[in-house]
């Protein structure tokens, strides 16, 4: 006699086991739904807060960098303006703004071309006096020689006009070394002027320079810093 297959498949123990499994699965599903309902808002809130914080941080960083850039741009502009202003020297009637007149030697007669050529050659040869490369000579035109000192604290400007010879110092705060070397240059220059005016058996008409006052050169030495 054969046993009914259905009786073998559904025994009381198996029925209880089946019900137990179904209850456990339902419990797990309910727990998952409950945990998800609490977790998702927290996750969404965290993501939203993070995105908001990131946007704020980016905005703050961009603003900070912009301010820094504007600050350094301002510094660059002010430096460019000040450097351009410091390099410009205005000339009014042949006299540079900011220069100080040191010597004026009035001329009675002057052979302007010959005197300028002679003195220009002499002054150009002083660039290594008393030290190598301590002066840099330049000419803005035929009537002027500029001797700029190596520390850039001052310059000697010598001008030749029909009325005489003018010597200016350009520089508001010349160094002590500049003043010492300036005195050597100017005393040597005055010695050359003295030789042009008085040395040799040359008539007054043929001299490159004659003076209104015979002691004009000695008076000029009184205005040299370390005469």
C-alpha cells in the first residue's frame, strides 16, 4: 500500500517550520523598511548639508582669492606708477627739476663749439675717477654733459651756454661718498677751466673762454663740498 505523497510533504513539523520562516521574513522586511525610513532623511540631509557647505566653501575661497588678487594688483599698479614717476625728469628752461645749482661761471667771451668739445672730451675721460666705473657719462645734447654716480644718489650736470658755464647737482640725498668724489671731479674741472682762461701765450681774442670776473673760478671753488 502506497503512502500519499501529500501526507509526506505536509507534516505538522514542516508546517510549523514553514510558518516560522514566513514570520521571520516578514519581521526582517519590516525592520528594513523602518530603518530605511530613518536613514534616508539623514543621508539626504547630510548630502544636502555637504553640498551647501561645499558651495559656501567654494564661494568663500573664490572671494578670498579675488581679494588677494586685487590687493596684489593694487600693489603692482602703485609700484608701476611710482617707478614711472621716479624715472621722469622734467626740464624747465634748461634746468632740471630737483637739481641744485652749485657753480655758475659767467663768460665774457666764449667760443662755444670749441669749448664744449674740449670739456666734453675731458669729462668723458673721468668715468673711472677716482675709482673704476664710479661715474657714467652721457650727453642729452651738445650743450650738456651728465655724470651719474654709481650709487645713483646724485649726478653732476654741466651745461654750456652763451652766458657761461653752469654746474648742477641732481639728487636730493647724495651719499657722503658721492660728495667726496664730486669734489674731486669739480676741482679737476675748474683746473681745466683755469688753464683754458689763463695758461699759455694766447691772446684774449683767440681763447676759448674769457671771464667777466678774474676770480670767478676761485669763487666757484668755495661752493664745492670738499674744496
